[in-house]
C-alpha cells in the first residue's frame, strides 16, 4: 500500500502542496536511565532506580534561528525538562507547526484561551519580528466521546452540535485577535486518511484488530528503549478497557473504537466504528508535513498520554527516530482558591465571550505575557485589575508620545539620552525574544524605557496654558519611538494601544 502521504498529497491544491514542508534527516536517538524518587504507602521516601525509558533529543540539522526555546521533550543529555535548546528548523524561511485544537462539545473558556494566546504570541514573534513563514495547521476534534455524550444529553444531532461549537471557537479566536491557522482540519473530514494510516500500522505489525472491531496500537512493536517520552512507570491505560481481554497490554492504546449503539460510525476493513483520540493528530500532521515536523503545540495536560501516543504512532508509521523536533506545552490558567486549572468539570469557568464583554481582549493577552509561556497563570479578580492598570500605562504612553509631538507636553527631551536608551530598549526586546520568547523580560525592558521617556516629556499641558512649542524638540526621534512602540504592540496582537483610542 502506498503511504498516507503519497496517497493524499496529490489530493491537495498546488498551494497546499507547496506549503507542506519536506522532511529533514534526523540522527538516531539516544537513551538513558534516570533516578526517580518514589513514595509507597506510609513508608519514608527512599531513592529507587527505575528503568524509565526517556526519549533523549537530538539537535536537528538545518537552519539555526538564533532563538533558544524550552523544548518539553528536548535535552542535550542533561536535565529532561526546562532545558533551553537552540531552535533549529528545516527551512531557513519556513517553520512547520501543528497545533492541537479544541474538542468542540461546549463553549471555550479563558483557560483554553490562555493556551492559544501564548502560542499566538510565539507565532507572532517568529513571523513578525524574525520574518519566518510559520505554516500552522490545527486539528479540530469533532469526533469524540464528549461530543457523543453531550449530543445525546441535549438531544442534538452529533454533527450539528460540533459545528455550532466549532464556529463559536473561530469567533472566540477572532474576538481575542488570535491569528487563524493556515488551515483547520476536522477529524470527520479525514476519516479515509485515518483508516489508511491505521491499516498501514496493522500491515506493518505495529497494531492489531480484535474480534469486536477495535484496533489497538501494539507498544511492543517499538524497540525496548525507544520513544518513551514519559516514564513508563507512570499509570498508562488511556482510560480504556478492552472487552473480553482482547487488549494485549495496558500500554496499548486505541486507534479505532468499535461501533456502539447511539454513536456515529464509519466503515473500516476491521469493522464499523470511529477513530480513537490520538490517531487523528498523527494522521493530520503527517498529511500536511510528512515524516518530519518542526513544532507541535498543546497545553501541558496533552503531554501524556496524547502526545506520547502521537509520537509512538508516528515513529512506527514513518519508521522515524525523531518525528517532531520541538514540543511546546503551555501552562494552565489556574485558580488559586481551588489550586487547580480552570475546567468545565470543576464548574468554575469564565467563557471567552463573557470575559471579552467585560474587558479588552488585551487584558488577557497581557496577563499571559506577564508569565513564562510554559508556566501556569494564576487567575483571580485582583490579577485582572492589576493587569488593567499595566495596560493603561502602556496605552497612556502612546497617547503621551502623540501629545508631545503636537506640543502638548511640558518637557523637552534630551535627544542624545533618548537615542541611547532607545537603542538599549530595542536590543533588550530582541534579546528577550531570543531567550525562549521571554515576554516578562521584554515587558520589563519596555517599562523602564517608558518610565524614562515619560519623565523627559513632562506633564500634559492644559489647553488654556498651551504655548507654541520649541522647534528643537527632537520630533524626528520621538516620531521614530512612537512608530516602533505602536508597531511592537500591534505585532504582538494588541488592539487597544493606539493614541487615538486612549481615554483618560
């Protein structure tokens, strides 16, 4: 059988065919043992060596962007997590990025939004500040247990329910000024491709079907010490049980679920049913980007088991040792009172539409930028108010710059001093972006510059006290500062930092 990519590439438009980024050569992976602390029952904690099969990352060949990133599954033989490594991409002009999208069974909340916002900021930095063509494909999960359960609960047609919330998701992204993906791919639109992907795994001995019509990935098909990105000692049953003991191992996970009463299904060689959760992203990313991917993103809770299963499927399908070079996992939006992430199951959510109705979308964007993109964000009313104050300071500075240029500020800037501070500001912003998209440091650098220039410009002059300004006020320089400042925030996705929009 031809590979999935060979089958499907010809079905794409010429534009999308050129968009699909070709694979790069990767070197074999290494492996290591780790020492893990473990507590059992009420015994005193003790050190125990556990043979946990970690995936040791290999620096890919290609174009070095000059940016260091936190790669969740990347290390250079040192600490597994939080290791900043060079971002090296296959093409000096393009970056391939697959993003896990929503499961469209309900309205999105600001916990979801915080993840999409953080990746939007990273994408904007790569494209707007460093001129990379970031080709993003996002999967839309419109076939899932939660959608089936919700449709049956409310008495809605399965497809109509998912389409309703899918459109709401797009509207939410637009309300937050999040750049759209180049293409969104619904699971229901690529069922034939998913079936072909699964069939190839079965034919190659990497998966097996059961008498009921289920298909499971056989984790024993991979080398003993390969591909495990999370400790194997971690509980792994994928939330699924095999009827009649047909599942060979608790480590095996579902590729295809046999049909059940009241559920949508599709015909397949091994029996009617629908795809498992993990197979969709492996299929879609392979369809568009082949056997090698620059960046894969999702919230931190997708790291295991979803992304772990994706990697195993793709390594088995493509016979690869490093299918995806960089995994970006965003932190959660957390509520300090409960100590957990914002979630529907906890019953403590703020929908995106409700938040935007009460706040500028820039408030949530700035709140996300005030923490590292891979760390959690604490959400509470005081934090929202504090972020509004920070946003107002940035808005006021744009207004002050315009008023200075119009002769409505009492001070007179020192051209030489502003030139020096302006150069340091731009260098500091660039340095912060290259250091793991460090928006905290970027905001600190910018805030110092804003404070300095504000002091130089003085106070706004009341109309009755206005006098014709001196001609030597470094207006060319200040106009350059204004343009840089407005372009910076616009390129980062802000919509309210404009002089004419500021209201005192």
